C-alpha cells in the first residue's frame, strides 16, 4: 500500500449557504459537488479538494478530517483491521462523489480518511 497524496481537507461548517458564499463567491473556488442546501460540498483546489460538511444543529467539537489518497483502500483497511487498530469506523464503501473510502480516528481524535478515485 502506497500513500499517493493528500486528496482533501474537510472542514465542519455551521451554515452551508454562508460557507458557499465565502469559498465559491468571494474566494472563487470552483464548486465540484453540492449546493447551499447540501450537507456536503466539495471544491476543486489544484490537484486536491476542500470539502465542507454541515455540522449538526447543536454543533460539535469536531474540526474536520484529512483525506489521503492511497493505491489500495481495501488492503489498507484489512491490514489495519488485522492489526487491531482501534477507531476504524466502517469497512470501505463507494461514495456518490466518486471515491472508495473509509475513516479511522487517530489516538488524539483526529479523523483520517483513506480513499482512491473510482474508475471512470
């Protein structure tokens, strides 16, 4: 298994419309996925992405996640599972935005996602 790049950083936001107005309209980042009514939006930033996820109404202390592209998501998940690594949320799955991924929480509570693009 090889790390290929940091694919994206995901930030939690309280108001998606307000966040889109800032990132899309003021910073002029190209919106790739989602809209003001979405719970998840993604912007193209060079070879990577800035993702926004809507925080629940009561808020949370979670800041976001870092997404690493790897060459084999399933092999990494299997290796971590067999090693008994805690914090694995669920098995890999294919997402509607075109990636296969899974999440792990590190020992300090940071969420890490390991992903690869799905074949076109």
